[in-house]
């Protein structure tokens, strides 16, 4: 009986990760460090940026398409990463339905932010949402963007701070 309960827990954890993908799509994490030993196999699967002795996968992962398409072969750092939402589910502080609802709220807020960025035509260099937020934060702090004083830009920043608060509280990550 204990094995069945344990499997159910693990199933919920795996299902949450596969349903979420906020670490894979570049929302929670900007990059994944790859070990030298795993590089040969991962070069065939991923767009790896080569470093001296190891590699880096810049998010978003090219193998994430609404879910991880290489889940059983994913990098070690990906396999070992547990966000606070997942830990809360594993500790039974949160049920699966509530965890999925939290993920959906985060995705909706992120999507709304990306739409506002596009409408405001703010050009950022990074493909990763995580690094886009870093770029935007620098612009905001320096007050260097021509839209900085507009109500639309201020609304965008308020939305980002609201998402950042959710990500900090529930996922254990800040992006802004």
C-alpha cells in the first residue's frame, strides 16, 4: 500500500512538472549548466552553448513544446531542480489542483506581460523571459527608456512586480 501512495505522489510531481514548464520555457530560469560528461549526448538533443570544459543551455529549451519532449533524457541539473511549488506539493502543503491553478495564473500573467511588451514595442535582446526581465529592470532602474514615464509602461512594471511576487512566493524565484 505504501508503494502505491508513493507512486501517486511521484505521479503528481511528474505531472506538475510536465504541465508547468516554467523552468523550461525561460520564465523561472535563464540557463542550465551542463556537465562535461553529459555534453556528448545532449549536443544531439539541445542547442548547447559551449564553454571551456562544459556547456550551457540558454532557456527557453528548444525541446520544450508545451511539455518536455526529452524528459527521461533531460540534463542532470533539470532533473535535480525542484521549485518551491513542487516542494509544497511533495510536502502535501498544497494539493495538485491548487498547484496547477497557481501555474495557470503565472502563465496568464506572463502572457499578458509579453503582450504588453509587444504592444509597447520594447525591444529586448534575450529570448528568455527571465533575461528579458533583467534587461527591463535595468531600463526601469536607469529610467532610460523613452516610454518610462508613460502610464502604459508603469502598468507593465506593476504587472511584472505582481508576477514577480507570485513567482517569489510560490516558486521561490524572483525575476524582477
